[in-house]
């Protein structure tokens, strides 16, 4: 296929844009992966390059969208760019939309981090018995014990169908194996 006029020209430009997007994707994915730091990084480049995937709650997009995002950008720029001026306009629009998405992604991340910091501060305040603003090993152990007991009490309350405050063997069986929520354990639900 060679450049030409009309439909072939449009397709040719779209294919060239697709190729450019494919070339840009691996290095941006690598930088995003490195900035993620195995889950312990700052995700800076992941947020800059792939804001849609980082901010949308649909997890399949987290893996799929980064692989195709720049290719989509390239196809759009190529397909709608009948001249260099049009290409610049389309690229500017995509750039503005991308920049807004990046800003939104950083705002969402900052809000999430603030909530986590507040929850951590409340946790420390709740279990810091000596008032030094830190949790000693003994305070952490007491906090863990209390949190486990609270989770266990919530589990019992949720699955105690007869209201006696205890889980019978049948209630425990339903709690552990009933995946469809019908209150009974069918043979297909029993895996262990």
C-alpha cells in the first residue's frame, strides 16, 4: 500500500500512525513498569503515560489499555490529518485530553493517599497507649489481636443465621463454601 489520494491516503496515514504508536509503546511501558517498583514505587511514569488505565476502576483496562493507547493516538492523528496543520490540531486535542486525564489521575492518587494517611494516623492514635505517636511492638501486637477479634466477630455476625452468637458446623460450612449466596452448599461449591 502506498500513499495516494482519497481512501487509500487515509488508510495509509492511519497505518503510519499505528506504527508510530507501536514504536512508542514498549519504552513507555518499561518506564511505567519501573516506576511501579513491584507495587512499592511511586507510579509517576505509569500515571503520566497511562492515566486512563491508572484511574479507571475496571481492572482489565489496567493491562489492556496501556498496550493499545499510543497506537490509538497514532491512528487518530494519522486518520484525521489530511495535512500537517490538521495533524498538529488533532495531536493538540489528544494532548490536552491526555493532560487533563493525567491531572485527574494525580488528584485521585493524592486523595487516595490522604485517606490512607488519615486512616493510618487514626489507627496509630487508637492503639498508641503510651502517647508517643508510634506503635511499639507490644502495641502492634495488641492492635493485631484486637483487629483479628473484630474481624472474627464481624464474620460470625454475618454468618450466624440462628442468632445464637456462635457458628454451628452447618453455618460455618455455608460461610466457607456457599459461593452463589443461596444459603446452601451445593456439591459444585465444595472444593475442600
